[in-house]
C-alpha cells in the first residue's frame, strides 16, 4: 500500500504502480457497501439494513480488464438526522471525495430523487473530479424506466445496476476504467510491519490513530463502538515505515448483542491475526478489566508482538510511585508472559504517543530477530550444563544441541534424549535465560523439546 492505498508490483521494471482511487458516496442505505463488496470480490465492508452501518472510510482493491484500482467505501451522507456521528461521517465523505480520482454517486431507484440526493449532487457538481451517477436496486426491466428521472441531478447519464445481483455492473466497470487517470509509479517495499491498535470500546484507539497520523482519519466520539471496520493506513514519518491499523472495540462475548457489532468484532480479531505487533490500549480511569486480559491472551495465542498502552493517564491522581505500582500490577496480571513494554499516555496532550510507535517497531524487530545456531549454543549449552533438567525416576536428561527454527516468530528447539520428562518450570527457566541475553521484550517465545 502507498499512502494507505494498495499498490501493484511490476517485477519487469522493479517498481510499484500507485493505483487510482474510486470512492463510493451517497446517502445512507442506498447499497454502497454492497457494491463495494461486489467490486473487491469479498465481504470486506460490513453490510446491514441499518442505516449508518459504514462510518469510517474503508479501502479495497479490484481489477477490470487488466486494470487495477482502489475502492473506498464511505458512510452515508446525511444532515439533520438523529445519528450522533452525522458531522463526522460528512467530514469522512468529503475526505474520500478529495482522495478519489473517480466518484461513484449512488442513488436508489425505489425512492427517486430525495433532498439529500439533491444536496450531494450540488456538492459533486462543484468538484473537478469525474463523477459517475449510479442508480442502484434496479432489479427488473420495469424499474429501469425509473432511472431517467435522475438526469435531473445534472450529473450526466445514470448507470442502472443491482449491486445485490450484479446486474449492470459490467457496463459500470467499463465506464470506471475508461474514466481513470494513468497510474503513477513509485518505489515500494512490500515487507512492511503491520501494527494493529486493539482494546475495549472507547479506550482511545481512533484518537490515538488520528494523533499519530496528524489528521482526522477515523471518527472519534465519546460513544463506545464508533469504529466498526478495521481501517488500514500507511505511516511513514520519523524514519518509521509501517501499516497502522485501527480496529473496532472488542467487548465481552455476552455483550455483543447486535449482529452488526458481532461482525465488527470478527474484523478486529482477523486484524490481530494478520498483524505483526498489537498495541493493546487500556483505560487508566477504569483500570485493568477481565476483557483486557482476554484480548491480551488472544494476542499471545496468535504469537503476535505486544505493547501495552495505558491511556487517559491525565485522569489519574498521581504520586511519585503511581506509575511504578501500575506497572507492577499489570505485569503481575500478565504472568507468566510479563516481559511486555508498558507505556502511559494521554492522547489529547500527545503525551508519549511517539514512544508508543518507537516501542512497537522495537518489538517488531525483536519478533523477526534471528540468532545463529553457533551463537545460541555457545550461550545456552554452558547454562544447561550448569543447571540441567532434574532427573526423573533415576533417568538423566541431557540436552546436547539447540537451534532457532525458521519461523515468523521466535521458536527454539532443544534436542534431548528424553523430551517427555522435561516439565514447564524448566521450559520457563530456559525462556528467562534467552530473554536475559537477547531482547525479546513484548514477543512470545515458543520452546520445543525434540528427541535427539
């Protein structure tokens, strides 16, 4: 991705092509996310009959007749509604229009032209971008005749489609590709770290993302559950280059009552599974709750690097030892894997937020660290010889050789004559010795014992 958008590599020229961007805009519930999912070929955006489902901008990639381009799904543009996110969604829609090369303005044949359609058409007529008028939910020939009234919007010929069945989408794609500018080229390194911000609802994940990016990329309100999709952005500042992913808040399973929220939680879990390092945000005003530990355990089970961020630190009454007490308390709850960096932040004050990123990159570098077999044995074997595994039933356990396995995360194999007799305390002893000598802070380590 380049500046948050996917890119296509051309090996012949050793370059990446920065793809053009198509934004889908319109009032709520006209089928924007359904079209988005059809274009990108997967259920990437959440689709629900509830108006206002899509809030943040959401990106995907598609191709047609050999031409690749990015697609942005946006929230429904509205005014004077009961949605508390209305102003933020409108701003997100305007940002998407600014980013796009081609704009798909979606309306619905069944309702005809509404006041919101007229309002948005007026905005789009003032832009210098190519606007394609898309009339959705044209599911039969009889409805097709209702598309002609949309010429009154002053945006040219309407394209009649059914985003649910795919009818008319071929002609629409032909028009999109014909309207796209030439792709620009850029050098690009595909192997960038993926850092995901996770946590319970309303702990400040989107505020942290916006503060780090220096722009209002994600919607922020005091209402828990504002973010519903996982949003990817490329971060390239201060010598750091990686993908930053904001996710929906993870509630306890019993509290996920809406189908909509269930899908958001699934997106967040998938983002954790696809990430390299997770920034787990806690709310200092609420302390460490059981759901925080559930999320931490999910990160560890997926063998991801972890940085813990205690946010809203400005709301806590402090003395000289407050931070030390919090750190010790958190590490006690993380045991046995308590070698995790903990940072105390206040996003509105931008307190230590750059340190969060620097630490996350440090954890990523530890996660991909490779130790040569000779160096590993030179350090570990004398320790093992001095403190061997306890003998069991008169049988002596001998470890003669160890190595780091070729794996995306740190995995070590110790070759032993009787691997079945080695217990967890000795496994933790070896892990502690590894951590003492090499920096694996924030990274889960796996140790296996194999038959010699």
